[in-house]
C-alpha cells in the first residue's frame, strides 16, 4: 500500500512540471493502472458462467423434483414393505369406473372396491394385529368454515358413505385411545376419473394399510385410514368423520393426502400448528420433500384451493401434515388427470416416506395434543420452518429460532452496511416458451436497469474521489468502475436484507430463502473482497467470490423457484375463476411480474459482474433474438397454446333459466352455455363446434353466485331432454311481522341432490334450514357471514339425500328491500346429458376439457330466483 501511494504521489508531483514531467507522469500512470488491474474482463468468462449457472439450476430442479425412486414389486418390497406396483393396481381399478362424483353409481362402485380391498387386508394381517373395517354412513350435517376459500359458505351434506379402517396392536389396550389419522378422498369431480386427484392417494393408502397390518404389533397407538367421500363438494367427508364417527375422538394427529396435479414427488405443503410432525418426518423420511413457501402461498390465498387438512385443524383442533402431488397442475380437474400421465416412481416416493414415518410415530411414546386451546401468537412462535435440500435432507426449525437467527443476521448486516458507509464511498402447453416470452425481457430489463445504476454510481463515485483523494485520471476511472461494481454486488445483499426484515416481521416461514441469498454472498464478499481501510485501492472483482457466493443460494432455491414458475404457469388454465371477470392480459402480466421479480432478485449478484466485460452487446442481442423467436413461434401457431394432454378448461351447460319476476309470468329461457376459466376468447372453439354459438360480454349469467361475464350461448335444439316438472320451486309458506319479520319458504329441488342457494345478507340477518321430511335441522340459527352481500349454501349428497327443504328467513330490522333484487338465488344440478349437450360434447375440440369444481355446475342446470314482493 505504501509503495502504491508513494508512486501515486510522485506521479502527481511530476504533473506540475513541464512536458518532460508530463511524459514521465503518463508512464507512471500506465504502470499504476497495470498494477491495480485492468477493469476490463473477458466476455467469454461471463457468458460461460451464465450457461453453467443455467445448467446447474436445471439439474438441481430435475434432481430435486423429477428424480423418482425405482418402483418395487410385491416380491421386492416384501410383506412389510411398500410396492408401487401393487398400489398402481388400485389406482387403475378406481380410474376404470370413470368419473365418480358424489351421488353417482360410479362412486358406489369405487367405495365397494375400497371396502373389498380393506377386507382383504384384514384377512392377511399379522396375527398380533387387529384390523377393524367400518363402512360409515354419515347422516346430514353442515360445515361452516370461517376462513379460506370456503368463507361465506355453509356446506350441507347428506347420505355419504366412507370406508374407515383401524389398525392396532392386539395386546396394547390403550392403543385404542390414541390414534393417528391418515386420510384422503375417493370421490372425484364430474369431469375426470381422477387418477391423480385422488385415486393415486387412495392407492397409496391401501398399500400402506397392508404394510402397517404387518408391523402394528409393535405400535403404542392405532392408525386409522379414512377413505372418505364428499371432499370435492366442500370437504364434507372429513367434516362428517370428525363430527360424527366415534373413532374421531381418539385421533391425536392428522395426515392428509391430496393432489393438485398428477404424480411427481408428494411434498409437504402444510404443516402444524405444532411442529412435532414435521420434525419427526424429517428424521425418518427416505426421500424428504417439502417447502414452507408452498404453505405461505396457500395461507395467503394465492393458491385458490382447500383440503381436508383445514377441517382437521379448524374443526378438530389437530396438528399434522398435508401432502400433495403437484406435477402437471394444468391437468387438475380435467379429462387429462389420467393414468397415462402418472409418473413412474411417484407412488413409491410417497409410500416409502409414509411407511417410515408411520412406523416411527406409531411406536413413539408421546404425540403432542392439538393446539386448539393455545393462543394464536404461541402457535405462530412454535410453527415449523421446513425445506428440503435436493430431496435428500430436510431442514426443520421453529419460528422462535428463526426469529433469533433472522434478527441476528439483520443486525449484523446493518452493522456491516453502516461500517461500509462510514469507511468510505464505495405459454401453458409449452412452458419453455415462457423463457423467451417473459424471461428474456425480464433479464434484459434487469441488465439495463442495473447498467443505468452502474453509470450513476460511476458518476457519483467520480465526484466523491475528486473531493477525497488526488489520483491521476486513468487510475481514478479504473478505481471508480471497480468500486461501482462492488457497490452493485453489495446492493444485492441489501435488497435481500429488506426482504428478510419484512419476512421476519410478518413471520413468513419462507424468509429462510432471503436469509440464504443474503448470508452466502455476503460471506464470500467479506472473505475475498472486503478491505479494512478506505485507503486501499480496489482490485477487479474476483470470479471465485461470485461462484462461492452463489453456490449455496442456487443449491437451496433453484429447484423451488422453477417449481413455483411451473405451478404458476399450469394454474393459468383456471386463472379466470369468474369467466370474463378478469382482463385477458392479466394472466400474462402475473407470470411476467413473477419472473421479472424473480430474475431481478436472483441475478443482482451475477449482473454486477458483467459491466466490466465486453459481453453486454452480445447479451442484449442474444436476449432480443430469443424473445423475437419465441414471439414468432407463438404468433405463427407453430406451438399451440393448448394440446390434448394440456387442455383448456371449459364448461358446457344446458341452462333452463326460470329467474324471471312473478309479474313477468313463467318466462322460461333454455340455452346452451359455453364458458372457460382459461383467459381468452372462445372464437376458435365455437368455430370448431359449429352450433350457432354467439359469444360476448353482454349476457352475464349468475350460476349462484359464480358469475360468467364472458361466454357463448346457443338456443337451437334446447327444448328437448327436460320438462317443466324438472324445474325447482321456491314457495312462500308464511310471511309475518312480530318482533321482527320472519319468512317461511319451501324449497323443492325436484330430484336434484346437488344444488347451490344464495341468500341476500343485506336484507336477511339469519336463517335456518330443515329437512322437510322429518324436520331435521340442517343449519341452525346463528351468526352468518357473507361475501359480496350473499351467503352461499352448497348441498351435495347421495341418492337418498333429501330434496324438499324448509327455509326460515330472519330479516334485518328496518329493511327496505327493493323488489327488483332477488332475496334468494337457486341453482340445481342434474346428472343428465340432453341431446344438444351430448352433441356439443362430441364436437368439443381435442384441446378442450370439461373442468369441475365444487362451485361449477354439471352439464345440466336450472336457475331460479325468489323475489320479495309477496
């Protein structure tokens, strides 16, 4: 350092003299420039590094999420092991019955198959193990969850059948009083045979039950396998079990299997409230998989779904784990949830993990009780932060420890930054198209944005150096470039620090990602680059700093980020939950914003290394070419947005509309409705079907209250296949005012066992619903919440479910209702194909698939309103 300063000083003095001194100064400046290093670096190095990082990210994703264990046969697994081949036989048998929604004959066949399989398990169980098989018929009930997707709804069910199996050691009497629940659902939506959702779950459970029946003699508690029905209609199977089945009182932990796609690694996406289950799963799982970021997204409402685990937590007060298959999310609830797409090894992965976990906790001497009585703040402090590393190891720690760790890192980072400042101035069917369409512009934007920052930093640092130290111009320019490069690298640490502070404040479990992206690069920088004095001139940024700084963050997060992007892209198929309710461009904007944010955050360190290289022009040109070629492929139609296996989600519904006001008479409207939850118009589909459909936004249909603001409709040949006797009725039996206005309404669904009723909560304060056959109370009076002015009742049941109901409405005091707004809206679904519907379904393009969910109608629906001008 001393020699460098003396040389600089001599050069400075020489510059005061004449031309001879100036020539000597120029030579000294050149030598000093060489001594401090040329700030230019090879563009080849940066480009090679970028390609290596891309390759590493792809490899990490495939190893973490796509590599599967080898499926085992029954002989290879042995009597006590798990065999995917055997589990697959169950999945195949269940899908062969076709779609099996609640109330269908196909569901009865599926339940009978599961029952027979369970009885066979009982026959082959170890002699020291008891296997009890119960076919549980659930009576009527109502499920009113206060949070999540189902908030503002009352879910009513009746005549549901479940298969419940309890496996326990024969000679441990206290085992009956403490049970572990393993649960999934047999039923599917009407649009798919459900190979993934959730026949794959049922197949795994049956093979698990067979394996456990050979091990349970060493258990200290029972394992209950619940094969429920009614999940797809609003988590009704789980609710009926925890509220009606006597075994439910013995459950101490709940484990739920779900699918939001088909196959792949089944990962933990919800855990808790108590962290014990996650901690013990991490100890024994052979192929641990789980990411707390999925739990954060689910809790935030970004993922529009609900699982039985919500019932086990909120209604039963249980802790546990929720697993889900997440590959191919675009096929969820469509015809393409089929056996051919179930990836080999998927069932083996979940089965081996769960067998090891159940053997461990089944023999455990202690399982914590649920947290229903604990304060919410105490639960959050004890919640688990969990993530796997390459699917080989799982890290689990509690929120309390995370707070201490994050606070420590935050304080250290702020101290380092303060010290640094004081020391001196320093599309869906082809997801890969997203790389070109969204990734390329995002990358280009990040590069340009950071380069502008680099230029501004140079200008600022040049002025600062002019005030603080006297250096020759050639040295000053080199020093400024290298310091600007360092400050851009440190700016990356600062942005992750901000995210860590916010995540820690709001107790977001996935804040560990910000921690990793902050600590590792900061440590590498401190080890290889940091100086302890502001007088020392910088050297060119070291490549080793970048490599070691990014290695750990890429290892921890590359697979997760790619999985999130793939899930988001697949979810675009059902993005427009109220068709026409969101702009067509919004889906693309969401993907673009996600990718832009992700690239801006993760490339901040790498891009800081590019400014002193000659690679900028080549990078910009290559990025523009990638974007242009991707755009050309999309616009030319070479790669279609959808395919037979990755289809557009549509609904075809024959609607009989009897919503007219009484004074308008029986003005029935019968038409065929075509709509899609996938953004975009339906012009191409309508042209292919060729049935005189008219599309537009001038006809909003309320499927109670699931609004279709953009759709297509046809009136030809819609009068056959039904009669006026099928139309549901709502009659006022009484309307009296005493202490308050009370209205009695009779509802006849005319044979429908799946219906939706909306009650106007701006006028109605409370209500009761009874089965008119025996006056059994289905929904009692009590506080009701609504969404957008309506409280929704969803009903689903078996063939023997009631069809005639008595509804009592309690009006709000001082209500001044306008007669042009209905007080009740009703939709009844009928499992029937009319001639026009059947014809259109046969002509439906191969790139389209019917989409089912609990709120969407079947292929035939009646609409009815009740007004209050009585």
